[in-house]
C-alpha cells in the first residue's frame, strides 16, 4: 500500500477528534452531517465510512419517508371524497413505522459508534463502502484490514449473507432451542384463529350481536340484535388483508424457523392489526342503540371505544419494542 493510502487509513483525524467522537458526529445531523464530514475529513477512512453510511442510510430513509408522507397526504385528501379510510390508516401506519425505524436507527448508530463499535447497517453499509472505495481508491480488503484495529468487533467481509444470518439466528435463538414444537403449535393456533375470524367477518357478521331471551308460558324466544352497521364494509377490506397475510406469514414462520424472519413477520402482522384497529376506531361501525337495555346501550360505546384504544396503544408499543430489539440484535 502506498503512503497516500496509509495516510488515509491513519488513526488521525482532519478535525483533531478521536475517531469514535468524529463518527458520532457523522450521525448527529443524519445525512447532512454525513456530507459535512465527507468534505472536511481527509485522513481517517473509518470516519469517512461513518459519514458515507450516514449519507446513504438516512438519505434513502428520508426519501422513503417523504414518499410515504406524500402518499399519506393523498390518502387523507381522498378520504374526504369517498370511502378511503383503510387506505388512509395504512399510509399513516407505514409513514409512522418508517419514522420510528429512522429514529431508533439514528440513536443506535450514535450510541454504538461513540462506544467504539464498528456498526454496519445491512445493505446500506455495503452501498456506502462501494461508493467510498471508488472515491478513495481503496479496495474492501484494504479497508477491513486497516480499520480492524479501531473497532471492538469486526465481521469477516468474506462471510456470505447466509452465514451472517445464521450467526444472528443462532445467537438470538439460543434461548429457545428445543422449543420449536411449541412455536409451531402457536403458529398453527394463530392460523386457525385467523381462518375462523376470516369466515366469521365475511359470512356470519350478522351474528356479532346481542342476544336476549324472552320467556312466555315457559317457552324462551331468543332475539338477535346485530351490532355491526353498514359502515363495517369500510373496515372489512383491511381486516381481510390482515387476516390473509397472517395466515401466509405464520405459514412461512413454520416453514423457515429463523429468528429474523419470525420477528419481521410478527412486526408486519402487528402493524396490519394496528391499522385494522385504528380503522375500526375511526369508522366505529357499531350500533349499541339496538340493545333493549337502556343502561347497557348507553355505556357500551364507551367501553368498546376504551377497549379498542387500549388494544391500539398496546399493539403500537409492542411494535416499537420489537423494532428496537430487532435492530439492536442485527447490528450486534
């Protein structure tokens, strides 16, 4: 390696900062600080890598978030001109999830880099390294060879994606070895439950009702008071999508018993469930006035709204926790 490349790989920094502190600053201002450090940092390749990864990662995520925001705005506009409620809820959910992922990733990258860890974000890091290699005329092998002393943990560049996935899976799934049968049983139960709900909502929704018996001369006659209104048709499409994808997702989880796949499936399915609950809350296709008992008819809407709100909040918290845990485990 010539002297110019050795200088580029030097532990010194053009800013006079330690590599971990300079790397932290590369992420503080997301892609903007990435551009700044690519311009001012000329000596330290590790810092330049962090700057390029910040630019690529948060640059792409910013574009995706802006596209999702445009779609969200269109769906909100369309919902005032016709029955587009499920689409509006779905676009809001997608926008929110990408914002959450970006914030979590931003925090994790700053924290890990500040503590001296060499963090590679899947896909983004490879793209960043390819661009950096062209800019600085440095091969991947030279980069990993020279940067290795500046980090605590370095994965081999020669390992395949399958091998990396297996390492993560083995590490994060070690606690549950020998419990595959239990997981499969829970997945089968979830599939059966999804099929039952799919049939109920599409063919027997009229039986979601209040039942009151009236006894005359020893003969009891049961009266059915359906709770769902015609506006349930606005909610049904997103419920069907969520249930069908649940069946597909849990089937994939049975076929491929891998930690990352299972976590992604669980996160996606709960996002869909959250979208369905939020749509139900907005449309609220329930009519409790059909209940012949005045007291129950008065209090039931409040109880139903409270229960659905709690379900939505709990589901959102679960999704956030699982996303954070998945990102942390993958980055480790």
